[in-house]
C-alpha cells in the first residue's frame, strides 16, 4: 500500500503484487539457437511456470519437452541467468522472474505445442536480432562466450 499526501487530501493506493517464477533453456544445436514464436507475435526461448514440488531444472526440462518434443539434451553446468520484469493484468501488478539455463541437443526436429505458432533454428547473431525482448537478447549475449567455446561443431 502506498500513501501520498497532498494538501488536505490523503490518497491511498491498494494493489497486490504477485510473483511468478518460470524456467527455460537456451537450446543450441551445433551453432544454431532454438526460438519459439508465441501467438501474440513475440519470439522467445522455450520456458514455462514452475509447478508445485518442481525444482528449476525439472521445470525447464518439462517445458522444453511439452513445447518442442525435445527430450535429449545436455545441460551446460554452472551457467544460469535470471531475468525479472513486471506487468499488469486485471488490476494487479505481476512480477515475473525467469531462470535461464544452457543446453545442447543433436535434435533439429521440433514438435510444436499448441502454445506456439512457429519455431526457428538461427545462428547466434540472427537469434539476438529475432528475439523480441531486450532482457532475453542480453541473456543470449551473456551465453555467447560459452556457446562459441563448446565443441559442438
């Protein structure tokens, strides 16, 4: 609750803040990065909400399988990033944090879920350009050094 004082008036604003947590993968196949397109038009990485009793890696794996059909991955250890943003919906302010992990796969075939309209495998530069949100562009840029040094050619 926030209170603002104006001469002879006290204004009180009430709103609730809800924190959501999602987890996802930056998935590489050789020198290509997988991006998914959402019905609203934006491009992002595979990700989704944490379910009760799930740890973050399990969430990211489940969401990857549900959204792409890809199960066989190799997680790059000791690399994680976290982004956070807020948005409003139905009168409440929602905070969202997303934990990002790196993984590689030998699979190119994607079985797209009903939650998405398209997918692309792009080189790093093209993927950065294609991503809609600046925070995700930054996350991919941070992953660049690790991805470029992997023996995945």
